C-alpha cells in the first residue's frame, strides 16, 4: 500500500512539474509581472456611459467594467475603458489587455473582441485560457448593457468617502457595489447599510459594525475583521478568504453555499443561519 501511495505521489509531482514547464514555455512571466504591477486600465470612471458587472460563475471572481463612449463621425467610439476585479493576477492581465484592445475602437468593433485579440497583447498558458474567455464575456456584456441603456447603480469611492467625512458613519447608506479596497475603516458604523457586491478587500475593519447590513456578494478577502460585528448581517455569497476574524461576531448572520472562508474558519457557520443562494434578489 505504501508503495502505491509513493507511485501516485510521484506521478502527481511529475504532472505538476510538466504543467509548470509548459507554462514557462508559453507565458512571458516578466510581462505578466509588469501588467500586475502597473495594472493598466484599472480603476473607476466617474462619468461612465455604462458600468457593468460580471461574475465568473466558475470561481466567483467579480469583474466591473466602466466604458466612456463618445460620438465621432456617426460612430460610437470607446474613449476610455476601466475595470475593477476581485480576481487574481490572470484576471487582471486578461481585463487589462482586453480593455487596452477595445480602446479607440467603435462599439461595433469592440463587441467582436475574441480571445485571440487579447492574446495579441499577452499570451496565456493553455490551462489559463479561461481567463481571457471570461474577459471577453464581460466586455461583450458591458457593450450589451450599453446598447440596452442598462447602467448599474453604483457609488464611487470618492463619493463614499465624502459621505463618511460629512456623516461620520455609513449607517443605513446605499453603498451597493462601492469599491473601498485598502481603506482604513476601523470602528466605522455600517449598520443597516446596503453593501451588496461591495469591494472591501485588504481593508482595516477592526471593530467595525455591520449589524443587519446587506453584504451579499461582497468581497472582504484579506481584510482585518478583528472584533467586527456582523450580527444579523447577510453574508450570502460573500468572500472572506484570508480575512482576520479574531473575536468577530457572526451571530445569526446569513450564509449560503457561495459564502467563502478559509478552511480553518468554517466553524463560524455554526453561529450563522444557512439560507438559499439568491444574491440577486
């Protein structure tokens, strides 16, 4: 039995080694690092003609695409394109290059974007082709949202921080889809706030109060949630991977099969209430 286990482990190591070698042979790691360091086209557009949300159903990554479109000689031209994402480096690379490709093109031209177009700017290894595929889907969805006049309601970081400065809290505020990644919000009161699909990654939220807040689909990855209060909050499909949840209160908070935490943190579900997966309702 021990011999069989050793053989299986050896074969698995060989598979991982071969995958790594294949990736090394295809991918330009220097350019990949440069894209992730500089994050071309990352950010918000205050006066965008369309703000479109896309969720990668495979991994739960959230993409948000902003398009600034102008009329030019009877054509609709994409003047600027930006994105935000909760995804990894491959998502950043795919969206950065995808939006780079569509900038300056007409809406009709941009709608025909393909994986091959993105890979004229950066080639993805075979096992990571799903990332440019998702970027293509997200861009096409953004253009369709523009055509049908669908502009997702959102509040920018600048506006949100202005509210906080004036009011001293976010209590009962509508902060749906707000992007506050990396902010220091220790002790801030979010009681009753609508934070659906909000980006709160890498934030300092120690002692923050989220009691009865709507955090469905929110991203709290790698944030400091020490001593925070999520009592009765809605955390269905929320992402808390890598978060510090020391002494965090999750009493009677809602969760579902899409709520993601580190394996060592699954004990928090014992204090929570399991509900159905209906984040878009």
